[in-house]
């Protein structure tokens, strides 16, 4: 015969999983904030959006709008 479901135990397991997920999210946000404050590149930025020095490149630089005189040159 099967056991009766233990709803309190199931609820406690769900709450533990939820708390662990929230703590991991907070920890990730704190790590990202610490990396930004230290001037390090963001780990979630794709490598093609990082400049030569590892800093994030703006959308204007990617589109070529950052240096209008460079785009108007026709060598």
C-alpha cells in the first residue's frame, strides 16, 4: 500500500528550493555589481560586443556611429 502524501514535507521542500533559487539570483546580481564596480567585463556580454581591452562596446560603436569622421573617409 502506498504512503499518504506528506504535504508539510512537500511544501518545505518547495520552499527550500525557492529560497535556494532566490539566494543564487541575489548572489549572481552581487557578483555582477562587483565586477562592474571593479571595471571588469560583464560575463553575460557576448565576446563580439567586448572591445580590445575587455570593456563592453556601446551600440553606437558597433553600428559605426561612434566616429562619424571615420565613416565619411573614402580611401
